[in-house]
């Protein structure tokens, strides 16, 4: 068996979705959807990567990016909608 660890395709997909969501986090639906999928893919690939001894760097990066920007997107979305409901 090779000494290199195998790539984790789901982790890379989660990382890319998290990056797209980080760029688009100010758009309420698209940003939150990409960040949510990035979080889900990264979390699943982290669990699978640990169990099967695959690389988990992209999974961890995708999780961190998606958590930070999900928080920012939810704060911005809540602020915009609450100001809209207040009539401002």
C-alpha cells in the first residue's frame, strides 16, 4: 500500500461549496444554501475521513468557513428582515 493518504472528494466538494457560500453569504437564499451544503458535506467527509484514514484538511477548512459565514449570514438575514418588519 502507498504511504500517501487518499484524497477525500466529499471534503473537497464541501470546501468548494463553503467558499462559494462565503462569497455569496450576503444573498439570503443562495449563500445560506451553499454554506449549509458545504457544512453537511464537510462534516460527513470528516467523519468518513477519520474512519478510513483519508486526508481531512479540506473537511476541516470547509467546516470552519461554513460555520463562520453561516453565523454572519444568519445575523445579516435576521437584521434585514427585522428592519423590514419594523417598517424602516
